[in-house]
C-alpha cells in the first residue's frame, strides 16, 4: 500500500496482539472510510490496521511534542511550563495528523455557488498599494452591503 516504514503493513492482522483502537486510529479510520473509500476497502483487517496506525501516530506526536517543548527553563513558573508543553503538544499534533490526514484535493465535489472562485492572478492579501486594490475594495464593500470606504470614515 505504501512505502512509509511508520505505517502498518497490509498483513497487520496476522500479528497476535493488536492494540485497541485509540483516538487517532478512530479518527484516521473515519476519514479514510469517508474520503478514501477505495483505499479503505483494500485494507484486509481495518480494525487491526487502524489500531496500529493510531499507536504510530500517538507515538510520533509524543516524540515530536517532547522535542518541541525542550528542557525546562530556569525560573519557569508552573503556568508558563503548562503553556509551553500545551503549545508543543498542539503543534506536534497538527504536524503529525497533517501527515496522515492530508487528502488530495477532491475533483468530483460540486462547486459552492455562494463562494466566488479565487482569482489565480490576484494575491490572497491585497494592500492599498496593490494595483487590484480598488477592485478588491469594491467587491468587499458590495459583499458587506456597501459600507463607506476607509477614505469616507472620519
């Protein structure tokens, strides 16, 4: 299925001891089942596969969080330490889950008519000095019910 050594192999079910399905295993199982049904159906024993995958993800998050948090700081108070450890864990979780839950863009999803298509020639953020400023400003004011522009404010 994949060449990633961290992922469980296709014969994961043959192992005698399968760990229970943890939060990360269930999360990936639900996403793969809903978003990648063709791949999901090819997995022989999805319970064992996602149980092992969940353990791999949890271990990688723990290792990365420890690395990101670093050592205790001299004079660091309790709340500062909790904040540092929580931030490291959140960042590690986002990075690791991004590796396993990132999906290719869906090509068969219907377009949402409420959202305008992004203009590929225009940057996402346009400041007043950009040549497209007047056009973007007019679009935004129209969306918001035509409030006064920045120049018209006191």
